[in-house]
C-alpha cells in the first residue's frame, strides 16, 4: 500500500439542526466552499447529501470533503481567520458532527 505524498483529506459529516432552514444550509455550503479561495493550503472542496439505500447514516445528512497539501496545511486552515469566522457561524447550526482527517492510500494488487 502506498500513502499519498503530503495530501490530506478533511472529511466532515454533519446533521443540521431542525431549525436550520434549507436556505440557511445553502448559504452555509457556499460559505464553506468560499474557503478554498481564502485559505491557501485548502486545494479543493466537495460536498454532497446522503443518498445511501442502506440507512446507516445515523442521522448525518451532509458530507463535506476538503483536500489539503499537508497536515501542516490543515493546521494553518484551522487557525486561519476566515476558517475561524466561518466555523463560528457553521458549527452552531449543527446538531451533530464527525470530523476525520486521513491520508489517501492506494492499494496495489
């Protein structure tokens, strides 16, 4: 197996509070996506809603994935003023959250 050189994925699973409206969620997603242009080590952002037929989502409805150049890049992102400001708006809208950082690994068969 071969771990990716430097690249790190930052994956956030979210369940928004019932009081958070679809319009608010849309604005929060746009705000999250805008961080790519504001935080230099953040190289990409993708998101989606759960579509699994297995019903094992445990209430999590949204997935947000960001790509960073390194673990140091994630540390820079966490401390960046744009991220801190966004997190102060985003996190209070969540009922629950899971956050995982990982280095993509390729399996050679």
